């Protein structure tokens, strides 16, 4: 019998929360003397809230260019929600190869490398599974075990074939770049900004944030990490970082509660086909690359703390892990940049690999 599920209704709040946190904590940028050279806008793109805060000559124009570029990126290349984008056409043409833009081929190649490096914990070919669960979507539900088993037969990153500007997946397979697209959007925003006179910027695309340029007094950016078990607007710690990309994956971002009270979140274990049941509730990854920070935050969430360390090292990335029992583990490279602000609820653990 089909169980009746109720939506948590928290998705939008979760997203807005990230923005408020980042915007609120990054106020160090807002003191610039020439008001007309600042821009601050929020928009919806890639199915999430995009918040843009720029400081420097040409900020208004650059802000609009960034929003347009993120929309373009999604519509033309990455979305799996329509069959018009490159990824959508790969999915619609499963069983054969299709021509794609060189940009998309580059994203798929880099993403597939990370799938392999993480031994499939992060897998961009989970489309058959993610659409079955549809977590955060209109048709979210707990699929039958037999449906999950069947969908699993149509997943596996090794099946994605990329050859120059053509790509394809076998019949029944489909791509879902939901775990990497927002990081790619941060990379694209940086490419635009490098061509402008904007001095510094904070661009937040869902759970991924680009920190660009330098503050005038040379101080680092301050980024709040959301309290995964807190109310909307609460953060549990602050990272002080220079120009870089920061992505968070957590079990609180998209989820629903079934009629029997079980909670199902949106990060799936590619081995079982069910939401990951691990000791982690949130992972934040910092990297020079948005694609890498986004892909790795998802991969690390699936792998757990110990198994994530070699992957982080391979990509010269750093991370903050929050465990179910409210322990916080910070990797060596950013240990001095992290400040725990909610020590009532969370405990900072020593990193064993220090
Ligand atoms: P993120 O918030 O970046 O961790 O991305 C989560 C989104 O990526 C989900 O909403 C799914 O669309 C997709 N996804 C879920 N599990 C995985 C996984 N193990 N590997 C790759 N993508 C995933
Ligand atoms: Mg991700």
C-alpha cells in the first residue's frame, strides 16, 4: 500500500538560511566608500537562490552578467529537468551518443574523474535513482525496494562515454549533475569577475559559495557554517578564508518525513540506492575550484570522515565534518581558520591525522 508522505516544507528555508548566514557574516565587505560601486542582488537560478554581493567598479553590470550566465549554464548545458540542455539530450538519447558543447564535455570529464577518484561515492549517473525518490520534488516518495534494485541496474559512472564533443549513456541510464552544478556556477562567476574591475565578491549559489578577490584591509572573508540541527539562520562556526570556493552537503538541505516518521534526505548511497546512513550530518569542503568543492562535499558525505581524507588530499581540498553526535572535525589546512561559535551544542575534535 502506498504510504502518504508529508513534505518537510523546509527546502526553501534551508536555502535562504545559507544566504542569510553568508551575507550576514560577510558584512566586512560592505563598508566601501563609493556606494555606487557596490551591488547586492538575489535571484533564483538553477532551482535555488543565488545571492550576489560585489564591491568595485562595474559591480551592477557584473552582477547581472553572473545571473544570466548561471541561467544559461543550467538551461543550455547542465539541467536534467528538460531535454533541451546537453545533459537533458544525453538522457533523452540514452542508448546512443549525442553531440554536446565542449564546455559540457569538460565538466563531464572532470566530474567523471572525481567519480572514479571517490570510487563511485559521488556518481553523476544516478539519474534513474534520484528521479525515483524525487526528494525535494513534487513526487517525493519512498520507492519499493524492488524499484530501487531495478534503478540501481541503470547507474554507474563507468558507463558514461565521453569522446571529444560527443557523449552518451546506455539505455535506461541518466545523468544528474545536481551535486556539482552549483560549484560549476561559482567557477563561471569567477571567470566573469576576472574580466572586470570588481575588487571583491561573495556569490552564493545554494550550498556553494565563491569568495572572490580581497577585502581592502586584507582581512579574510568570514563564512558561517550552518548549524545542521539548528533553526533557520543559525550557524555553528565561522571559517575565515581567502579567495576560494566553499560547498556544503548536509542531510538537512532537502528531505521529507514519511507517514511512519522516518526521515529521507537527498544524498544517496550509490551502492544501496537509499539515503546515506552514516555518522555525518554535514560536510563543508574548501577548494580553489567550485566544481571540486561541490563534488567533494557530496563524495565526503557518502564516504564518511576516514575514507574522505585521501580524496581531499588528492584534490588539495580542506573540510569541516560534523558528526551525528555533534562532533566537529576540521582538516589540518584550515584548522586555524575555523572558530567554533556554538560550543554548547558542538565539540571540536582533534584531527587524528594531524
Ligand atoms: P549536494 O547538495 O551537492 O551534495 O548534491 C546533492 C544532489 O546531488 C541531490 O539532490 C541529487 O540530485 C544528487 N545526488 C544525490 N546523491 C548523490 C551521489 N551519491 N552522487 C552524486 N550526486 C548525488
Ligand atoms: Mg555537492
